[in-house]
């Protein structure tokens, strides 16, 4: 998976030329859909739709084939489809080609205009939901920085022991071999039940966890972000016994994380942290409600879109799953709505979001029930 950054968003946002192609499709990591090439077929179908739109722009077959060549090469790339996440976004112009795989399911959507359609990617720009994840076993330890929509491993081998022998001595495995023999998993054998062997092992596990805690405190001791623990259930109370971090999350990810895909760990962490991720949206809605009566906020499209272009928006809320077709007349600072036309698409919600981000504002993509006014497609708090 290639991670999406604000710099990449801005790089795509400033593109302005004829025949900018944006394609979004849902994808699958494994299973029947991959075996039956469902995602490849889906992308091929979207390419056919784009072809028809380009024909409406009066492009010839040779021009269209050249423009879509790298996308068609993806369709036929078997290794590419064997390494997908949940969503794929493709951006193509005559001079550039980008694709981004992300752990979010996109609705099928194509957009051909003089700019890219970036609205579905907005949530990847909000880093207010940062958290930490500690994937812990007796054989290895990994530390991650996570955000609402991505996760990155942090190299900490110089601060944390890589496995229990580093902390308690390399005779550990030999000393406790009798407790492991005959079991499929070392950890389940070492600390299963309440026998004498388990009590002998516990002090060494505590020593190992204390070394991990001491290393982590050098990295995050001043942070207030949640720290999610991913480990087998019996190790959770032992780690909590030595933990000194102030915001170790109350719930943990159960199971041995050694061979778990970081993206799957991230998805499990997101489920545990739903309330935490929603805190910032609540603050934004509260700010909107407080400032609306003072004319420092608006839910009117004809006011918000010019304000976005003129660098007047501090915070913009955009309704998810909606579009508003039209053109912004920059010379007259006015919105000109129009019905969707195959030969020219321009989504004013996309325009307002891009302008707000390029001008230093924050943008939140919200479901209808999250919007301050569910019927409004846009809501904005102005700069004071």
C-alpha cells in the first residue's frame, strides 16, 4: 500500500489541464473476488466509461488509447491485483499517471474534467486522530504510529528489546523448553493455566515488558495520544502491571500479532477508537453552531464556494456521497449551477474542498447524520 500525504494531495490539486481523468473503485485483498478477477474487470469497465467521456471531448481513438495506456496496463498486471487494499484511486493526464491504494472502500466513480476529483481523499489529510499501536509478543515487538486512515511502523530496535531473550537472557528458551514442548504456539505453552511453571515464567515476562515500557516512555512520554496494545489476552494484565504511559487504551486487540498484516491491525484499532476519532468532528460542529448566529459561519453554497476561493474559510464540512454540479465564475465571484453534462464535469463541492485545503483551511468529509445541518451539502466556519 502506498500512503497518501497532504503533499501528494496538493500536487494533484494544482493540476489544471484538459482531460484530467479520475477513477475510483473498491478492491479486495484476497478471496473469491481476487480469484475471479472481479476488481480487474471492474476497472476495465470504468475505462470503457472514461473512453466514452473522452469521445464526447472529441478525442480520436489514437489519443484516447495513448491517454489510457498506463491504466490498461494496470488491468493486465496480475501482481498488482494480488497486492490490493480496499480501494483504488487513479489519476491520469497526458503528462502524469498516479495510482493510490488505500484501506477505504470507494464507490465506483469516474470524473473527466480539467482538474482531478479529490473529495473522497479528504479524510486522509486530517491527522488529529493520531494514535500509537504496540504489537507485542514474547518473540517480537513492533511499534506503529496510526492515523484514522493509515498506519506506519516506527523503527525502535535501538530503544526496545526485539524479543524476550534480549531482556532476560538467552537461556530463557532452554530453561522453559519443557513448558513449550508439544504445543503449536510458544506463548500458549509458556503461560497457559496457573501451574508452577507459569509462575516461574511470569517474573521474566514482567522484566521484558518493563524494558519495553522504559523504551516507549523515551518516545511518547509527553504525548496524550491513545496507545493500543495488540497481544494475546493473558499478556494484557502483565503489561498493564508495568505500564507508565498515561493513555493506554482500555481495550486491546486480542491475538498473537506476529504474523498479522499491519493494515488489519489498524482496522481493528480503528474499531476500538471510533469515539476517539469522532471527537474532532464534534468540536467542529460545536464551533459551527456557536458562530452561525454571528454570521461567522454558513451553510449556503452560494456563499461558501466564493469564500473558499477567496481564502476566507477556516473549517469546511462536506457531505459525503454528494456532488454539486456547476461552475465557479472567478471573474464575477459567483456560482453558476448546471445539470451534469457528459462532456464537462465540475463538482463545486470538490472545488470548495480543494480551495480550502490549498489556502490552509481544514476540511472534513462527513456523513449526513454528522453534518450540523443534514440537508446542507456544505457547512463552513469562516476565518475571523
